C-alpha cells in the first residue's frame, strides 16, 4: 500500500513540476501571457487529475481486489482520494507561484 501511494505521489509531483516549469518558461520568455498561463495550468491540472485517478483506480483494482464483483477495495479509494488531494494541492501551489511570476516586457504590445 505504501509503494502504491508513494508511486502516485511521485507521478503527480513530477508531472505537475514539469508542466509548471514549461508554462513558467513560456511566460518568462514573453511567449505566453500570465493570464493565459494560469488558465492552461488549471486545465492541465484537471487533465492530470483525471489521468492519474484513472491510473490509481486501475492499479488499485488489479492489485488489491480479490473479486471484481465485491466493489471497490478501500485501498483503491484511498489511492484515488490521495491523487485528487495531490492534484488540488498542486493546483493551489502553482497558482500562488504564478502570482509571483514577472513576465518580461516586450516592445510589441502583446
């Protein structure tokens, strides 16, 4: 169970850090407006939540369920809730860090 939760946490942390670094780099180079980057961040975190929660469900059912007709095992539910909690935390941390980003000013008025 611990390996299951640690693996999900590492996936969420790695993916959200990579996405934030990509968007932060685009804003810093003036290729993307800060307002748009925040919107892309929200959408990407929603997609990440869906994808990793799906992975948590599949991995939890195949690993912990003895019989598929019995319903969800508590370990699967805990993994899915941990995934949602991690993604919501990443969303909040990213939006706070985006508020501290100062985009470079270009002369073209974008």
